C-alpha cells in the first residue's frame, strides 16, 4: 500500500527555502530532500528528529539562497 | 575606470528568474543566441550580458551566468539606487524571494507533487504544503 508523505516548503522574506518532510522514515526523507537540495542550492542547516536513526518521521532542511 | 560591480547569487534557473522579474513589474531584454545585450551604466558606459534588466532610463542590471551555472548580477549599483531607489541588497532580496517561490512551484510540478495548501504569513513568509505518495 502506498504511503503518503507531506512536504512543506517555507520561503522567508530573503528568499531562503526550508523544506520539512513529514511522515517518512529517516533514510527516505534524506533521499527526498537531497534531490530538492540539488535543485535549489546549498544547504545551511539540516535537522532531524531524535528518532531519525530509529525510523524517524520527519526531517528538515534549510537552503540558503538569499543574502546574509 | 569601470563602474560595474558583479554580485554572485545562487540563482540557477533563468525561467524562474524571469517570472520573478515579471512579478516585480521590471522590464528586461534578452540577448539573441551567441550575442550579448547592452547593460547601461554611469555616463552611458555599457557592458555586455545575457539579459539586461531595465531599472531606469539610464541604468540596467546585467545578468551573467558563471561556470557553475549560477547567475551573477552586474550593475552600477549606485546609479540603480539613485535612479530607481533600490539598493543592491534590496534588489537581490526582492528578486530572490520571488525567484524562490517560482523555483519551488516549478519543482513541485516537475515532481508531480499535489499542492495541498499555500499561505502567506504575517511576516511575509510563504508556506507551500504538498503531498506525494511512495
């Protein structure tokens, strides 16, 4: 059965993008965000919930595109 | 002496950049294949670029692409600020913000994600929620 994954893109005032992936296991989460990171730019911050290494459910990646 | 100064960016998608400029009501000209268009600066000086963004009657911002595929903006920023009222940082911020929006939307469409919700918060942060099945 197919599993649903929710992805939230947050764009701040300076144009920086934060990607939050929900309802997904750690390793899959990284593969989803990795493709997106490559499309957008450099990653400045990567956070996972504490359960990441034990079947985590969400992860967050911030991508910096704007100025300082 | 040249008055043109180059600013590096992480912008790498010209389609999303053009959409961002359109949102901001800024006119621009694109060069023909294998040609360059004129970018105007101090006292009528010009330089060549892939695109010329027309900020005022006498000042443009040129768009160049570096070896990594990232956009560089080239301009006489003093002239742009004096005639248009936009400082370099303000231009970069405004363009990057709209660029990021169009870049996210393009990636969502490309990957076939389903758009669930789009919201602009009080602090002007944009939140886009999508769903995918795996």
